[in-house]
C-alpha cells in the first residue's frame, strides 16, 4: 500500500477491541511524532454516534501539555476515571470507547482546560459518575497536592 507516493507496510493487531484500539492509537502516536500531520492533518472536533467508536478533540499545544501531565500522568488519570481509551496523537485527543465513556473523557478534558483559567463549577445533579461531599472551607487544604493525587491513584478517580 502507498500513502502519498510512499510505500508502507500493513500492521495487524489482534485481540479484544479495546486492546486493539489502544495499540492502534499508540502506533499512530509514534508515527505522528515522526511524520507530523500524517493522521491529524485537517482533523476537527468529531463525535462518533456509534455505541462503540472514536472521537477526536484537537488541543492547543498549551492544553496538550496540561492534559498530558508529567510523564503522561494526567492522561492516565483521565482515561482511568472515564473508562475511555485516551491517547494523544500529535495535538489531537483520541477517545475510544462507548458513547458514555467518550462523553465522560470529553467532559473531564474540558473541565481540566477550564480549571487552568479559574474555578470550575459542575452541575453534578444528573451525573452517575460523580459523588459530591461538602468539605469545610478551613479543611480544603488537606485535599491539595500529593494527598489528592495519592487518593486519585488509589481509587482510580
């Protein structure tokens, strides 16, 4: 097979759909690093209407850096909490999973970006993926930094 006059080889990935999707995105990310725009040129924000599918969300360089986190920690947290396969191919977030998982990942990324510029207020009254607890104002400091990161890691939230 040829792509823009260049010869390529076909890579077959076997296994369950979720594993194949994750492997495919990792291969795409590696190729995109060496050939910028190979998969992402002209991509826009897209939402697949299928129960299982792939959505894309282009990010600015600053947003990508923030959404990736140190050694990919933030990306991994977003993926775990949403239940969605999440990889960044170039500056595009690729979300693979069920409609609900992809929407959760999109919401979490959106809120993360909003948090960069100020407080974020979320209406959780109709969310099944959220538990709220009132923390006395004078104790909010105990949930900052490493304590909160440890809690997120321990509970996959």
